[in-house]
């Protein structure tokens, strides 16, 4: 299945799933895994909202989805700016009655982890806080059986111990900040699943590791020789193709067999066990609460854990 030239939906075994009438938002779908997942969901018939900052790249993805017969639109939003994330949520609400699939995929490994206006490291802001904010703002728009799919990484296992239970704020190297932000992704998806279940909502929340995918634009901001090394790794058998990486996103978004599965962490379309620290109930809850404080918003799904 993996390592072949087939498209993500075939690798995920969902090529016969019909997503006609369904809507999907894929954050970070102007390139790499998100782009491949958006195209794949479009081929399955979904109406797709493409997101990123690069308008030309986003419109090209829209054109490709429309050429295949599905509807699509591009919405730009910089995940370093909460106001832009809110505008994206508004645009989604204006264009669809209900959102069936929310893929929190935008993110990356950034050379510069300087502070954003919220006083947190850019990596933490883009990779965790903005997906948290976007999901919170879209909770009322999610279909009753919607799926929230968060692209984390095996890098969550390499996160250094935290003093305050929170993923990186400032002052970390690119890699350390990245690992902590990916730990935050798994914790976020785990806590979201717990709170949705407690609130008796059937919306599911799962996270995933897409594989080692040097063929995306992942290391674009890093100094030489990192991107060049990435190209070399791409030649090795350990590397996954972009379609391999997108397959697990598409699987979680579309496969019937995971329609009721929530709180899981997946890789290569199979459920795996994440680092125990990533599902520690207290740490997950602390991250959730602290994220709301940083964004200065009401804690999402707070009633679900009031007691
Ligand atoms: N590649 C790998 O080996 C690998 C492994 C594990 C996990 N992942 C995860 O997979 C996800 C996708 O990465 P990729 O490998 O596909 O890399 P990519 O090709 O660089 O794609 C990243 C996407 O995120 C968007 N993005 C980045 N910064 C943004 C910002 N400030 N505001 C809004 N959008 C932003 C980019 O859009 P614009 O350029 O248009 O802004 C792009 O669409 C990430 O969450 C990454 O951590 C990747």
C-alpha cells in the first residue's frame, strides 16, 4: 500500500467512499500533505475549503479540485494572527451550513521561533494555538458526525520535559519548539475528544503522524544544508511520499471504519500508542485551559468538565 504511486485515497482504502454533499476545510493545503489531502477529498466528491497564505498556490489547488468536478474555494489566513484565524472561521460559516471534516494540518518547522503578538513562540502559535482557536470557533458549525483530524508528528515523542505543563512558549530552538508543538497537537486532539464525548457530541477527534515526508515544503525556512539533506533522505527507503503522508489524513477524514473512533493517534492508517505524556489527562487539560487564557477566550466546551 505505502511506497507505491497510488493516490492517498487508494492508499487509505477509501477510494470508493462518496463524500458528495460533504464539506471539508483543510488548513495548510497550499502545499505538501494538506494539498494532497485536499485534492484527494475533492476527488471523493467533497466541497473543499483550501487554506494557507499563498494565494496563487491556493487558487491553483482550487482549480485542480474544480477541474475534477468538485467545488472548492481558497481562504487566506496567517496563523500567526488570531484576527486572521477568526476571519477564516467567519468565511467558513458564510460558505457552508455545516462542516463535515476539519483537517488541522497547517504548520511546520520554522527557523525563527520569535514571539508573536501573544507573547508565545511562533511555532507554538502556528502549530497549536491557531488550530485550537479555529476549532473552538468552528465547534458550532461542525456537523453532528463531523471529524476533526489533527496532523501531529512522531516528533511529539522527542519533546523535552516541561516545567509548566505547556508546550513551548519562547526561547527554544526550532527543533525543540517543533517537538513541543507536536506534543501539543496530540494533547489537543485527545482533550478535544474527551470533552466532545462528555458533552454527548458525536464529533470525533483524532491525531496522526504522516510519516517522514521530505517531498513536501516542510523544511523550506530552515538554513542549508537542512533542505538539501531532506532531498537526500527522500531518496532513502525510510522516506514516505507526499501521497503516503496524506493517506492517513484522508483515512481519518473518510474511512467508514473510523467513523466512531475518537481520541486516537494514527500512523500509516493504523492506530498507534502515542507517548504516554501525550495523553496524560492533567497535562491535556492544562494545555486546553492555558491555550484559552493565552487567546483570551472562554474555555471551549468548558461545561463538559464543569464538575
Ligand atoms: N513533512 C514531514 O515529514 C512531516 C512529518 C510530520 C509532521 N508533519 C506535519 O505535516 C503538516 C504539513 O506539513 P508539510 O510537510 O505538508 O509542509 P508544507 O508543504 O510546508 O505545508 C505546510 C502548510 O502549512 C501552511 N502554513 C505554514 N505556516 C503558516 C502560517 N503562518 N499561516 C497559515 N498557514 C501556514 C502552508 O501554507 P502557506 O505556505 O500558503 O502559508 C502550507 O500549506 C505540518 O503540521 C507538519 O508539522 C510533516
